[in-house]
C-alpha cells in the first residue's frame, strides 16, 4: 500500500504488530473492566454480600471473550484459569478496586486523565483479541468466513455478549435487554473489526494485516477518546446504520404493514410520511441504544457535551444507564 | 420384511433413503421455521427494532438441532456457520419472509395448499436429522443407546428444546414453560423417532433402516397433514400416553397423596373416583399442551375442526397460543 | 506421616482409598439426591404434571457434577448417559421415590436413622467425585492449580452450582439467588475439599493422598451427621469466614464507604462501632445463607437445636427454606 510507504507508517504498523499486550495493556483492560463492573447498579452491594460472586463476575468481565469463544468452538471455557499470571493479576485488580482501604485505587482510576489513558489502552487490546479469535477459527475452519467473524466478535466483545449470564451471577436478571437486541458501541465496533480481519484473513481485502491493525487500532482509540472527551454516546456508524435500516429493514411493521407497505416503498427514500418517518426514527434510535423518545436522556447528552468534568463523573453514561458493559 | 417385498415398497424405501435434502427439502424447512418465528407474538416488533436479533433467532429456529447436539456432544455449536450455502439460503429466506416489499413472500407462503406442501416437506427433513443425530452419537458411543436417543432427539427437535434461550434473544423470558414440562407434538414425534432409530441402530428392531425411514416419514407427513387439514391439535399418542400415565404416574399427588393413595391404587384401573379421575384428566391434558380446564381453547378446537380455512389462518393454533415452535 | 502410623490408620486409609463407590454408595447418593428434589417446593406438582421433566430434573441432581464439569472441560456433558447401569439405577430410584404405590419407599427413607446412614454414605461419594475432578483436570492441565480446583469443585457440587438451570427445567426461575451469591454448606465443604486435593496433587501439602481422603471423608461425614442430629445449620467454617470477611472484605459499602472507611479501618478489629458491626454481621449472616435479621429463622434454629425428632421432619431446614439442594 503506497500511502503507508509515503507516510512512513510501515515501521509504525510493524512496531504495533509486534507490541506485547502483557503486562501493561492487559492490566489496563482488567482495570477498566473491573471499574465497569463496579459502576453497575447493585455491584457494590454484591461485593459486600458475596465477595466470591463479585470475583466471579469480575472474571467474566475480564475473560468473557475467551469463555464465550471456548463454548462456541467446543474448547474448554475454563482454559483461562490455566494462565495463573493473568488470573492473579485480574484478581489483585479486582480486590484493589472493590476493597482497597479508603478506596484509594478506585478514587485514583476515576481521575479523568488516567481513566482516559487506561480506556485507550484497553481499546488497543480489542484489536489483538479480535485477531486472536479470527486466527483461532481459521485454524479449524479454513473457509469458514462466518465462523471467523463469529469467533472474532465473541473474543473481542465476549463480556458484553454474555452480560445476561454475568448479571445472573450477581442475582440480576434482565431478559428484556441483551447485546443482540440493542447493540452498544463496543459490540458494534468489535463486530466491524471481526468482519474486516476475517475478510483480510481470506484475502478479500487488498491490505496487509499490520496496516489493518494500525488503522483499526487508531480508529477505536481515537473514537473512544472522542466519545469520552465530549461525553457523547453518539455512534460514528449512526448515519450508515440509518441508511441501511431505512433501505432494507423498513418493511412490514407489526401494526400497520398491510396499509403502509406500499406507501413506505415509494415514499421512504424521497419524502417519508410523518408516521413512517417517526417509526423509522424510533426504531433507529432504539438500534443505537437509546430509549425511543426519552427527553431526559437527550437532555443529559446536551448537558454532557463538551464538559469533560461531567464526562468524568459519568464517562459511559448511556451504557451505565442501560446497564450495559463497556466491553 | 416380507410385507415390503409384497407391496413393492422395497424400491420406494431405497429411493427415499437416497433422497437428498439439499436444496428443496432444506429450503422448505427454513421457510416453515422462519414463518413459525414470524408468527410468535412480538416477533415482528423485534424484526423492526433489531434485525440482527431477528436474524439470530431465525438461525436458532433453522439450525437449533445442530447447535444443541453440538453442545451435548462437545462439538463446536458454531459449526453450522461453516456451511455457507445453508446459512446464506436460510438468511435469504429470513429476509424475504420478514422484510420483503409489500410482504409478497409471506402472503404467498401462508396460502394454505403451499403451506401444506412445505410443512410436509419439512417433516421429511425430520427423519434425516434424527437419523444423522443417532449416527453421530453411534460413532462416539458404540453401546450408548441412551446417548443415541438423546442426540437424535436433540438434532430433530433442537429448535423447540432450546426455545427458552431462543426467546431470550428476542427479549422474551417464560421460565414457567418449556418443552420438557409440556411437550408439543413435534417434540414427541421426534422423541419416538429417536427411540426407534436408536433401537434399529443397535439391532433391537427386526427391520431394515430404509424401511423404518419410509414408515416413519410417511407417519410424520400423513399425521401432520391430517392435523393441518382438520385444524386439530389432538396428538395420535394421546390414548397411549393416557394409559401409561394412569398406570405408572398416577401415584402420590401434592395435596392428597396421604389420603388418596390407597384408594387410587385399587380404583384407578377399574372405576376411578371422580376426584382422582379429574386429577388424572387435568394432568393428562397438561401433558398434551392444553391448559387444564380452559373452555376457550376447547371451543377454539371445535370451531377449528373440519375447517381448513380457519386452519389456514391459525394452522398451528395451539402451538402459537402457547408460544411453542413448530419444530 | 507419623501420626497415621502410630494410630494404625495407614491400613484404614488404604482400605478406604480402595473402596468401590458402586453400587452401595452410588445408590445412597441417588436416593438422597432424589429425596432432596422431592422436598423442593412444587416438585411433587411437577412430578404429576410432567414425569419427564421430573426425571430430567432428577438426573441433573444425580449427575449434575459430571454435566457441569463436562461443559467446563469441553467434554461431552451427555457422557453420563453412556453409563447405562448408573442411569438405570438412578431412574429406578427416581420412580420409586416419586411414584411408588402407597409411597412406601419415600416413607421408609425419611425414617431418621436410615436417612442418617444414607446421607453419611452420600458424603463419602463427595470425596471420590472431587478427587475424580481434580485428576481429570490434572490430566489436561499439568500446572493448572486453579483449573483443578474449579473442576474438582464442579464435579463435587455440580448439582448445587447448576441449580438455577435445574429449576428452569421444572418451570421455576429464581435469578435473585444462586450458589455463588449464597453458598450453602455442601458447596463450601466441596470447595475446601477441591482446594485441598488440588494442593495435594501439586505436592504443596505434606500428606499422602489416601491420608487426605480419610481425613476429608471423616470430616464431611462427622460434620453432616452432627448437623442432622442437632438440626443445626451452623457451618463449622463460620468463625474463619467471619475473620476473613472482616479483615479483607469490610471495605467500602454502597451507601457509607466515604464516611465510614477510615472508621472501619481502625475500629473493626478492636471494637467496631454499632453501625459497622451490624453491617458486618448482616453481610456475614447472608454469607452463611441466612436472611439478614430474620427472627423467625433464628427462632426455628433454637427450636431445632438438640431435637433429633424435629430434625427428622426438617433435616435440612435452611436449605429447604432457601430452596437450595443438599448437594
């Protein structure tokens, strides 16, 4: 790729591809994951009532990707426990975040600039996890593009995808919501990464692996940082999703498809009727994780915008409100 | 088997055994499965809110058997994704049934004669799936009659058996009901098939495999067709179940077993007391998927009987009402 | 170990290690497990409505450990079905306990001395199951101490750990409680056993395997017998847990950690303030499976104490009340 050569990015991308996740990036991943757990409603209560359930929940946050991809590939989901160093590191971080005397560690990590750096580093691990999943699937299913996407996605966003069962460990059960019904930003960006890396692995993309790694890593880090700085939860994929949705999926609706379909077909692209427009807008909003027509949430976003201080207090406001994980 | 030779059915059964499920029968299976999903309460709403969750749910309907048997045999549940052709075919059908402009495809497939043919073809795939499950289990557990039955059953009726978790994908959670508590007709007939094929595999049945395949396929197709034509949901196993139940399982009841057991023992076969009779009837009804003493349902059955038009509108009325799948 | 030689226990421990669980101890395990299921609220109702769901539930009680460890190690969870003799034995016991004419079998087994013997024998099987799990994990993960503990625990206390899903089979769903949030005595004692046997396997404990087996078996049998005889549910680990809890986990609380942490730090060991003391006490009680501040339960314990007759009627009162299993 010429552009990379021109910009002298070849070396950068090779350097990145040779980067070891252990120990600094892994540590950042564990810290941010355990903090995300601690900020779930009721998590502190569980931490007091049952340290063991809290520990197990933390492990699901930290190693959820490996566990889920293990189940899907019929490889031992328990295998993560055989890497004693990682488990010990994650456990120490869990202990410090939840039970540290005078809550020193949690107070420090919530300091906005530190949190920003840690979250950025966590985003870097996503590239490695997705890539690991794609490679793992490729070793078993040579031509299985879909399997590679699925395993890459599971490995990179496992904690979020198993959130229903992680919550169950803490005695919380929210069947009405899951990451498939309302994908959060981390789940979406991981899915896109899995698709890209799987296409690259099958040589459908005219780009080298380390270049793609650089591009994807920069994209995830920059985008997450932007979201944290502006306190916004608006997804960069929203316009694309909106177009795709209104083109392909604005078909029959539960109540009105018999009367509206013809209308929708002809009108939706040019000038949708108010009713249809509203319906699509609502559906599209719910696709983006926001409750349809919730004025309070919109207000919260406005208040949050451009206010890093607010963002520090509620850095992942939407995800916390809808009880989703940051991973 | 002489009877087969006399009736010239040997050739027919050999022809059937050599039949390929791909592509026509598989297509019929996908169409009927996705239609069954679409007819679930709330499914259209999910299709609008989250096309991805809807797609995933459809895949669970179409490939549920392979996924469940994968989990049970510690083989990759994700393996179905490696067969790109099947997944693509199922996905296209999912798209057409849910989002086709002007809802053309769904309107066509609900046309009663077409639906009858498709459902009949889907029943044929059941034989192949059960047989595949039994063979798969046999290759690992030579003498495991019970394993063969379990895997054959899981492969043939997987979609129904995992219905609780399929519903969870759509944000629905109904713990009070599952296919083990209230078996529907498809689950029962698949269990019987699994038992027969497992016995044949272990040479406990004096019948050739292709003859059994013919008999079982004819039985399932004829019976399903009869049920659709008459709009009846009465199971052909009801009399046998009733006898087995009252002989073996009419033992101690929760409230009255201390006072009634002696009575039941002596009376149940000859002339049960009214109370015992009612208790058995209720339990037996609930075994057959009907809520005990629901007059509205009984009335619905009466209205439905002999009325193919009604049956077209609600071809699998009981299953739809109790939120069960057709598979 | 000299002490063993002096007390002539070497031969005893060798004899114990050579003991076969089949058939007597296994039978006792099945009887006690199926009785524990029957004593669950609503179980008899399920047994009448759906004998199949009841049978499946019983199998989860009897073989839950193997199923759970199968899932965790990516070995076929269905494998237990290939041991026809065990399944047949468990099924016969299930039938006799639930449906025996005039309820003869259940009435006999609830006879206190017989139940005491059966429960003691069931406790013996725990040692073998934990040891089997540790060995199974060791064969795959040579240095995986944590994997050995996890699999040993899962194998020994599987029925309890999967209780949420076992209840789901019976149409019961209690997400607010699970064995990780509130460990019952059997789960705790199995965890301790798994830790000890895994340490021994890795030669961190200066004790021979058969000596450890003897010690652990004697401890579990004696302790369970004591609990049944006194009708008490007080755990022998309570004092240790209390110390560990107040030392390590009495950190930040949901409401008051900002004001109380300093206080707690200095006071908790010497003389805790009333508020902190109460908080710790409640948390500690809930750790031990008792609802915080439930006077009726405390009263029940007092009534139960030293009254074997009462204990016979409600031998595992706390576990039954909180809908937990005896395993």
